[in-house]
C-alpha cells in the first residue's frame, strides 16, 4: 500500500508525527500516540479519549478492559481506522494512517486489519464460506479456487469444516462468531481487532472462541487487541490495558 | 462475476415483495409504452399509406406565373438591382397544368420519382335509376395511375375488376359509398352530366379506399373520355406523383416547384393537421404510460432506501473489510441495474406479445381509412425509447440511496450512532 500523502493543511506537522515510532522494529504491528476523540455536538460533546498511547506487537494478545463508556471501543475503532481521531497519530506497520485519506484507510483495513465484532456482523444472505471469502475477494490476490480453498481451510481450523455451505442464519451464535474469526484471518492481516468477541456467547463458547482467536493469531504472528468485560478472558491475555475516563491507567 | 454484483444479487432478495412490485411496475411500464407506441404509430402509418395510395406523395397543380421581375438599372459608374421575384405578391397561380406530357417527362427525371399520372378533374352529376348525386370525375390513364396509387387493391376490396374497366371505353370506377347511395352494382349503367354534356357509362368496378370523402365522390374514367365529357381537351387538373422515398417529399416538392414553376404540394403539407393530431396522440400516450414507469421508480427508490437502512451493519462490515465507498455505491447501482435489465426485458416480452395480440384483434374502422383489425407498427425505436425512459427513472431512483449508503461511516454504524 502506498504511503499516505502528507498533510495538505499547510500547518507544521505535529510533534508526534515527526518522531519515529518508538521501537519501530518489525514486531510492532500497530502503534498510536496521544489519541484524542470527541463525540457528540454542542453541549452534548464529550471528550471520550484523552491522550491514549499504545502499541501492539505481533504474536501478542492485548486486552483493553474497563467500565462501559470509558472509551475502549472508541479506541478500537480508531486503531482499526473505522473512525478518525481529533488529535494524535496512528501507525500501522510503520505507516502513519491517522490523517490519511478515506481510500488509504480503507485499503489498509482490507490488507492489514481483521475485525471481530460482538454481534458477529455476518452477511446473512451468504454462506459461511462466502462470508470468509468476502475480504479475499476485495483484496483480489487469489484466484477463486485459491480463495475457496483458503476459506474452507480457515473454517476447518475454527471447527466448521462441515458447515461451510450453511447460510449465516443457519448457524448458532458461537458458530457465527467462529465464522467471523475465520473471516478476520482471511487476508492474513497483521492486526486482529476484536470488540467483545465473546460478549454475546455463553461461557463454553466464549472459551472456544477466545482459544481459537489467540491460537490462530499466535500461529500466524498477528497482533490481537481485544476489548472485553470478561475478567477470565482478560486474564488469559499476554497484556491487560485497563482504561478509565478515556485514558489507560496502570 | 464481480463481488459487488454478487452482493447486489443477494441484497435483491432482502425485500422480495417490494422488489417484485417495482420490477412489475417497470415490466408493465415498458410493456405498455411499447404497445401504445406500436398502436398510435401503427394507425399513423396506415393513414399515411392510405393517403399515399389515394392522393399520391406529391401533387403538381397550378402554374406559378411571375408578375414582377428583377429590375436592373445600369449607368456609367453604378449598377443597382431590385430583387422582387421571391416575394409572395410577385407570383400568381394559374389553375391546372397546361402541358402535362412535357411536365411528366420532366418529373420522371427526378431521381426519387417512381410514378407520374395525369389527372383531369371535374364536377358532374351522376344519375342512376334510383336517384342522382353530385360527384367528381377523375380522368386517368389506368396504368399510369396504378403506378401512383393503390387503386388495384382498392378495387379488389370492392367489386368488379380493373380488366373490365380497361377493356370498356365507357366504363367507370366508382367509390363504394357513392355506388351505395345510387344503389348501383357492377354492370349497371348510369348517366353523368357535366354542364350541357350528358353521357351514359357502365359501372366496371367499385373501389373501396376506406376514406369516406373519397369513396363518396370520386369516379375514375379513361382520360380521353373525361376530356370529352368535361370539355377539357388539353392540359390537366393536376399530376399525381409517387416517390421511392416518401419522407423526402417536402424537399422534392420544393425542388419541383422551383424547376417546373408549378405549385407542388407534398403529402406532409397536405395532411399536416391529421399528422399533427397523430403526433400529439403519440406523445400523449407516451406521457400517460410513462407515469407507470415513474411510479415504479418511486417504489424502487423507496425499496432501495429501505434496504440501505436495513443493511447498515452489512455496509459497515464491508467497509471494515476494505470495501470502498465506491464499492458500496456500486452495489446499490447494481441493484437498480438488475431491476432495470429484468424489468425492460420483461417489458419487451410483454410489449411484443400484447402488440402481436392487439394486431389480431378485429375492429371495423371506416372514415379516414379502412381497417378490419388494430393497426400496429413494429419499430425498434419503441423498445429503445421505452428502455431509456425506464433507465432514467430507475437509475435516478438507485443513485440517491446509493450515495446515501456510500456516505455512511462504519465507525458510527458499529457504535450505533449513524444517522
């Protein structure tokens, strides 16, 4: 992916942009510095993130924990380039992405980031196989047969090898979440971002889904950042980042 | 198949009933557009054929005589000229064609002319044993006139035969309406009176042009006989001209007028009021039927707008997977395109089958033409224009929701704050 163009505002670049990513070694998949984000308008405007800095390493699973409304999900959406910060910088594999164009951020999402959401967000009219092939189709690096083979292999990895042709509506909640994990891994992204991936599942399925996510990510050397309320899940991560009032706390 | 098209095809089934309603609207809209255009243009075409078959493509009549001439005054150091020839006041029309045979030769040299016929016309009173009635005699050379009219077909629709007329010097061909009024049948004799002249003729054939104004008054007889009866030993009342390309008649008439110095009137000029009426009817039918397409378009817009609302999460997930705003817009444009393609194809099939069915439907029309079933005109342009109308409406209906879908912010949707 081409490096995004420099800021065209004519203002001097922020200090965070001038400084190279600390520890810019190849094992840092994602890094952000001093992220600020406001939500709402007028009197309802809330300062949700107050200078969040963070980095995620390959093969490492990081849990962001904290009470509802503390800014966990907002941080995740900013890191996933689904939203833009009001201030601060985000680097994806050493490329500054925070203020890049919509097209560049979209391309980066497709190539480097996989998402797992709490409510699965599968395409209901498509089969499990089609859902997993969807990101690959957009990236367009594999042939149709290669995509189908890879999708089938990923579904097999998440234990759904015999349900590849079932529609999303014909799968249970836990199965749908496993399809979502397979889909997040489809393009072999450097980063997996998961927003409450087990939040909608029972304890047994939560364990299965978490184990799958972390095992596959570690095998592939992917950085996993997940937001969770579940202390059991958080305690099984390599790193826990507690958050309160829009800031990480130690 | 492109991924966007694949997604669009699946989204299509999301609101099956509304989609089917929109699709049916497009099918009926395009179909009825084709049928109404086929009918109106069918009747117009038939009318044109009828008038060409009776009065020809061009009629040459009335000599144009210049009454004023360009004047040039010269002097030692100047020259001045007054151009007055083009002015309307500077011409006078002298009734009839003085030297019709010379004129015929000249007319035959026009490349687009396929036939020329001299006609000597005059008013007569026709007497039968039942009653008398006024009529108009048309003196013709049969073979010449057959080349500029559909007289042969008109006689075959009536009774008697052209051969009978050809071999009977005192034979006449009479319109069906007039024959009925005089209660004459083929073989009967009748007396025609013109001024002091009065002669007996035999009815050799009855023709049916379908045009009441013609069938009620026109009597065809041999040219020599007409000259004798009407005491018009030379000249002609008018010359009827047939063309290979009837659409070039106005240009040809203008050229003939300039070259031959006789008034020349094309069929378009002669029948302008009827043609305008047909044209207005055609536009009116198109506008009326287009409202069906328009209403379907509104339904389509509504359906697509609902799909955008229902599919916001899918749009967000697609965006999170790297699908661009353009991809999202294309999915909805594809939705419109699929409905458009299926709708227009269905519309073509419906239009063609109803047009065929209507063309077989029996009706009895007499007056401005004679038809025994609905007249239709098959033209690819009816299908093209119907499709274009549907394309404009459907694509406009698709573009607005598509743009709205493309503007959605994935972060807002997932956070649950999208507008």
